[in-house]
C-alpha cells in the first residue's frame, strides 16, 4: 500500500512518538489507524469489529500513559489490533495470525507492551490487580489499566476481581468498554443495568453541563464528583453497582471523542484508589457494514474494503460445518423429546444454537459469558427432569471444570456436553485450541467421552446421548466442515463404548478418535496403493468407556499400534490404549500421534496438523517408519494372516 497514505501513522513507531504529537492531531491519527486496520484485515482476516470500536480509546491510553512502564491489560484481547500497531508491530501486522507471524492476541513473549497474555474473557481485572499490588510492594508508582467489555463483565471472574480490588487501596483503573456486544448481543441483568445508565437523558444532560462549565477548573471538577455520584443514585433510583464495590464510578462518556478521552484519563491519573470509567463505543465504528451487522463482522474473513462484499469461503456443495449439523440436529431431537433444552455461554451463533433459539425460544438459553454458570445451570435443569445439551467451545469448557465434576458427574446427572472447536482451531492459536478435553474428561467418573468421525456419527451420538438410559455424556467435534453432504439420515443408536472397524488389515493397526479418522483412511488408501501395506483401522468413537474388545483384538494380532487424535497425546486415546495393554500384559508398542506436550501456536488448521504430524501425510510417514524394513525382508515376529502377507514372505525367501 502507498507509504504516504498514513503520514502520521508512519511516524508513530512506538507510543513515545505518539506522545510528541499535538493533541489536535489525534483525531487524524485515529482516522489513519482505523483505515489501516480496515485495509489490513480485509486482506488478512482476523477480529475486525472489536478493534475498530476502540481506536480512539487506544490512542488516548497510549497518549496519556507512559507505556510500557504503565501497564494496559486488554480483556480477551481480540480488540487489541490498534494497540499492537502503535507498539512497534505495524510493519509486522501483515502477518497477524499467520503461521509464524504475530499473534492475534496480546502475548507477553511478543512485546513488552503486552503486560498480560489474554484470549479468554473476564481475566483483565484480576490480572491488573496483581500488577498493581506487585508495583505497590516494589515501591513503583506505575499506573495499571484494565480494559474490559460489557460482555466480559458478566463473567464471574470479573466480579471476583472487582470485589477484591475494591478493598485494596490501589490506583487500579478499570475501563468498561460498553458496546452492548460480545460476539452476539450482550444478555442478562447487567446489560439491562448498563443500558439504564447510558440511556438516562436527565443524568447525562446534567453531567455534561457540569463537565463543560468546569472545563478549566480541574479542582472544582474533583469536588463536584461527589455531587455527580449523588445525582446518579437519585436519577437511577438505585445505588451504583460499582460504587457498592468501593470503585469510584465515572461516566458514561463518548468512547469515540479522543479529546474528551484524553482529558478524562489525565484527570483520573490524579485520583487515588480504584476507579471505573464507563465508556460508550460502537463495535465496528467507522465501517458501515460492520456497524450494521456487528455479529457477522466480529470476524468476517476476507472482504472488499470498498464494497463490503465478503469473500466466499465455502464452495457450493461443500459438506456442512459440524456446528451446523449440531444446530439442526438438536432441533430435530427436541421436536421428538420435550425434555431437551439447549444452553450456551454467549456463543449462540458460533455454536449454531441460534437455530434452536429462533424455533424454540423458550427452550434455548444464552447465559452470557459464564461457562461455570452454564454447567451448573444445566445441572439444575437436569435435576428437575430436563435433558440439557450444554454447548461450549472446548477451550472455554476448561473454565467450568469444577462444575462438571462436582455438580454434574458426581451426581450422575443427565447432561450432554457438546464441545465445539475441539482440537486445533487455527489462527486464534494456543488460547483457543481445544487440546485438553479428552484428557480432562476421561479421568472423571460417570463421564462418557465420544468423538464422531463424520456428521452422521455426530447425529447418532447426539441421539444416543439423549436416550433415557444415558447420564453424563460429552461429545467433542472440530471446527470446520465434515466429509459428506448426505448427513441427514435416520437416527441410529450407537452402543456406548463400541468402536467401529473401518477397514481390515494385516500389517499394522491404527486407532483413531474423531474426525482425524478421515486422515487415517486417506493414508491407508495411499499405503495400500503405493506400498502394498495393509492397515487395520478402528474408529474408536469413545475415549471413555474405551472398547476393550477392539484393543484386545489388535493386541493379539499386532506388535505395533499407532493411535491418532486431534487432542493432547498426554491422557488421550493413545494413553488409554497403552494403559489397557500394560494392565492386561500385552507386549505392544504404541506410537501416539496428536497434539504434543507443548502449546501449539497459530496458523491454518492444516498447517498446524502437519506440524503436529497427524495429517494424512504424517500418518502415512509414521506407518512406513513403524514398519521399517520388516515388511519387505523377513517380517520377523509376524505370523502370516493374509494372502498378501504370505506373498511378501515367499518373495523374500
């Protein structure tokens, strides 16, 4: 792009450059910064609307505070693109979220300006309080600011942080970025409370008059804060929620008036104690299509920046997304079983539970960003005779783990957990990969852990899970498409704990869990065609209970077994197989393919699967290495079990 398109932005390599500019130039900096984000994200997709909404706030924060000495903690962090661009990463931004490029989220290892790594919601206040207390203990006079959205404020951890921060005599500033959106529109009583504050015309008129008339009298402004607090309580007819937690509340103010933001932040720097600034913004600000459809433009993919036309990412006739199969199937099941209800924590569109919410609004619930509550809410519904399908992204399910154990499994309640985005999810990286669900669920008593190889299996697992004889049941499935257009078939019950033999074979056994079984099938076809290698392939379907009969069969027939899963190999299906072989005295070598014992960074899903070695090419290579020369020499230790194997032995002799 032309170098002269952003003359001010080109001169701002770091916040120190920004602070040298005259205040009257800041609106133009914001305009250039917003245009830069639009240009870049239109070609290199990422989180869009959230970052556009905080451009002015980001500029004001870096203009007023002395970062990186002063610390900014961005909740979730998908809104931090402007922050990254202003802190030395503008020239690297073309590789944002790309393989080996910069992360789409704040990351301590990436920059000293990223005070705390984020990716999940509601963490900023607790983390910022830790930074504040540490600075106080070390005698440092640094400022710490947590920037949190109204959607993230519904998370229990945010309230825990507020509650603790309110009793600490610290100079923590919490900025509540209120745009009435998370990914989907914000829900709940807190959202209604914030709406009352922001729509109180009397309060806002009085507040603005006080502000304007005391513009040059900062000392009087401080005195009048107590009066403003009284006005708020009187007009709103209730005590202020945040002030009841010992936070001094300021706002709401226009989050797109950079001059007013700078003035407000400069004033707040001199006010001691915990403070909350309520800022009103528009998600997608400055790009009309994003303002008009904020959910769609949260992360829109590539698009034409001039017309707003989004690139077509799904070809006609392509198999459906797993999430869409879930969304359609739960409606079918709910039409047949009136006990079924749906629950999701703030992800109705992402999980496709919005289909049920539209058709059965009284039986589908968005509980806001509150995963632990979603789990225990489901437990309560089950205790009253309902069958909840609790749909949570795999990495977010980690946040409700105690409730899964204590409130659901311990009581053996009939709750069906549908874990979307299991396995490697791509460009969102380590914070969002659903790597650990098999390991952390497999160790829980009463828990069934299932994973479909295709859309038909997903439907049948959902059907099986809601049957009266079932109890605590989990189904994990990946982000992205399945393998067939013809998925809407009559329901069939799947025997729990029973694997499916995909193909017979004579030379080696491969056990797969979930969608990656399709990669095994591809590799097995290639091995047979190119090398004459015959692979026995089991789609295990269940990590718990594991099919012991299938494991006993492969242990009897083979001395080497390969396991494949899009999950952490520590504690996964490979571990389950190795445990069984050891406990039952089988001498079988197990080679485990899956997500290694490290945090995998970002890239396309295909790139990351190849890096981890469990794509079709990796499986093909592993099988050949496992067999080595044995297959083509004397096949030592192998009994002839097929005409193919006997042929190799005769030729070798």
